[in-house]
C-alpha cells in the first residue's frame, strides 16, 4: 500500500485513491491544506495498484512520450480572448474545439467561497470559469474517476492541470483509454497550500469588514501581463 514518508514524493493528484477498488484511500489535508493519501489498513488487500499508478514511481509508463519534444509558440489573434485568459488563451482555443465536437473539458474553478477545485464543463460558459491561473493546489476530489467514466462512455475529454496532475491522470487512465484524452499541462513553478489562500481571504475580509465577491490572481486589464498582483472585489464595491 502507498505510504508517503517524504511529502516531496506526492503531489496530491488522487491517482492512487481513484484506482483503489476498495476505497481504502482517503485524501487528507495536512496543516497547509495540501492533500496526501491516507490508507485504511482494514480495507486494504495489499494489491499494490496504488503504488504502481503513482507517477512518482520509477516504473511510471513513459512509452507514449516523444523522443524529442516538439515546441510551438502560439497565442490567439482575438485580443478579447487573450485578455480573458492568463496567457495567450491557447487553453480556450483548444477547449473551444473539444466542446464544439461534443467533448468534455476539465479544469480548475472555484467552489465554497473561492476554494480551488477541478470541475467538469460541457459548455463554453462553464469552461470560462477555468480561465486564469489560480495559484493554489486544486482539489481533484473524484474528478479522475469522472474522466475515466467519460472516456469509457466514448466521449472526447480535455483535462487541464499542473504537470503532476496530468501525469497522475495519464497513469490512472492507462494506455487503452488514452486515444480520446487530450492533456494540457501548464508551465508551473509549484502550488501554494490551500489553507494559506483560505486564511488570506479571511484576513482581508476581516481587515475590510466586507465579503470578497470576485478574485483575480493576475489581473491583466489593470496591471498588464507581467505584474503578479492579486485583485479582489468586496461587496462594498470597487477593486482592491
Ligand atoms: C500553479 C501555477 C503555476 C504557474 N507557474 C508558472 C511559471 O512558473 N511560469 C510561467 O510562465 N507560467 C506559470 N503559470 C502560468 C501558466 O503557465 C498559464 O496559466 C498558462 O500559460 C495558461 O495559459 P492560457 O492563457 O492558455 O490559459 P488560461 O485561459 O488562463 O487557463 C488557465 C488554465 O490553467 C488551469 N489552472 C488554473 N489554475 C490551476 C491550478 N491551481 N491547478 C491546476 N490547473 C490550473 C485551468 O484549468 C486552465 O486550463 C502557472 C500557472 C499556475 C496555475
Ligand atoms: S498517486 Fe498522486 S496522490 Fe497518490 S501518492 Fe502518488 S502523487 Fe500522491
Ligand atoms: S494496495 Fe490495493 S487495496 Fe491497498 S490501498 Fe493500495 S490500491 Fe487499495
């Protein structure tokens, strides 16, 4: 069974919890809100699947990797699209195509007062919530199982996430179902802990005496492409 002795050997992707047929693994937050697998030994049959699927495993399947990476630079021509995304809006362009052919898009959105979670979208309106970087570890919840179900149902699926999340999903889905799965990972310097974000929101709301109703981790319209400033709107109105 999976046992994390070094926190750096786990990104909280949920591949191990998703593959366990006995639901023996619960993803449990640590003091900073980072998710780690916790095994209920009374349910575990020691089948070893959870260790095998983990992308931090030395035997992680790289057979589908290109021998040489192929690199292109791109951004959308439509400046409105670019302004609504964090970077060049390539995610929006590719996800537009997937939705146009009847596919499903998964990405990072919000729930419960700006808690960052992965969600499923079937329309462009739902997908739009995924635009923009959220600099927090996203809670994957049962998303991996939903992705596999969609693929088994014959749907085309686009999943967008951090490189460690996409590699975990890639491993969990397996080579047989990979044909209809499009993975987009982002250039990533790492994710801050969810509780840091939760507590920062609480601190700001206390300081201002008002509730936050809108957030943008990097507001291009106000601060351009390069600035790294979080922007908040409070229910008293105005941006901070
Ligand atoms: C945690 C994090 C670290 C980053 N580090 C770097 C960096 O070091 N250098 C750099 O150049 N750029 C970094 N980025 C920016 C990233 O490369 C851009 O977001 C990307 O280029 C998006 O381009 P876009 O305009 O096509 O996407 P957008 O339309 O802005 O869409 C953003 C996409 O990112 C996904 N996403 C957003 N937040 C998260 C999250 N918390 N977890 C998983 N997926 C998420 C969404 O699902 C969506 O698909 C980082 C982004 C994140 C989320
Ligand atoms: S599969 Fe993912 S969540 Fe499980 S131990 Fe490996 S990195 Fe952590
Ligand atoms: S060894 Fe098998 S049964 Fe035990 S936690 Fe891992 S996947 Fe579940």
